[in-house]
C-alpha cells in the first residue's frame, strides 16, 4: 500500500501481507518490493475492479514457496 504527499512524492510503502513499513527516503523506495496493479476483466468475479498492492521481498519469497509451478526468472542485464 502506497501513500503519496500532496505533490505526488512517495511518502510510505507498507507490505499488504505482513504490514512491514518499507524504507522510503526523499521519495525513493530503498527496499525490494513487488507492486501489483491489476484490472480484473469480464470472466472474473471482480470484473471492473482494479486492485493495487505491495509485498515485501520476504513475503514474496514465502508466497513463491507455495507455488506448484515456479515462475520464469530471467536476469536483467541493463539497469535503467
């Protein structure tokens, strides 16, 4: 869950899973976080809803441990 200051600068990020408050300094997130922004479509029970949430790296690793099929992972060679 993200909160922004009135000027649009990032103020805080909280893991929606465990509630951990992430480190944000000068509007820059300083920890690994996965952010999900998903618009549900016609064939779901959530049609028309858009869900936004953030998860810390530890909770993400725990979630991956529950997957029956591992996600594809590739190495990023250029950082922007």
